[in-house]
């Protein structure tokens, strides 16, 4: 009985690194798929921004996002092909839903919702790319994540004040609306 238990422990101990390596490969693969989803969504939403944004600063940001995320998507696609990792070819359901909702808006309402969507998307992307850059196992994928992370952090830094400006305007309009309602009563 002791011998069987010892063999079982040894087999488990020897298999553990292989299991951990498989989990790491899965993790890197999941990151690549999530990064591709994020990148495809970014290009799609930013194309809407180029077409519909009325705020010149937001329109310029959108053009930059289309260019930079297209380039990052190409780098990821090239690396994934070299590694034999399949990536999604189209935007996911969540991004489709967001794009459909944004497509139904215009003017300042589009600008406001688009800016907020970009802020959220870039905050999520920073978290995703940081996790891979810090804990990824595949050196090439990890390096791509670290390189892309610097650009994504720059995008977040650029969109934050724009989105906050709309948030501030929204709060001011809400406060003004409450004041008008209470004074009319």
C-alpha cells in the first residue's frame, strides 16, 4: 500500500510540471484570443468614431486608434500564426452589441457614449495586457503583450480626459435639470 501511494505521489509530482506547462500554454492562448477580440473590437468601434464623432479631438483619437490597433492586430496575427494559435476572425457579441448601440446615436450623445466605451475598453485592455506581460509563460507572447501595453496605456491616457469631460458635462446637466425641476414645483 505504501509503495502504491509513493508511486502515485511520484507520478503526480512528475506530471505536475507538464500540467502547469499546459495551463500556461492555455493561458497564453486565451490571452491571444482575448487580445484579438479586444483589438478587432477596437478597430470596429474606432471606425465608427472616425465616421460619426463630432468632437474633433475624439475624431482624431479614433483615427489614431484605427491605425495603431490595426498594426497591433497584424503583429498579434503574425505571432499567433507562427505559434499555431487560432484567433477569432470577427468581433465578439459584446462588441457587436456596443457597435449597434453606438451606430444608433449621433452628435454629442454619440461622442459621449463612444468616449465612455473607449475608456472602459482601454481600462480592460490594460488589465489584460498587464496580466500577460507579468505572468505570461510564452516569451514571445509575453514580449508582444509588454510592447503593446505601452501603446494601450498611452491610449488610455489620451481618452481619459476626453471621457471625463463628457462625464463632467453630464453631471452638470443633471444637476441643472434637478435645480430647474425643484424650482418649478
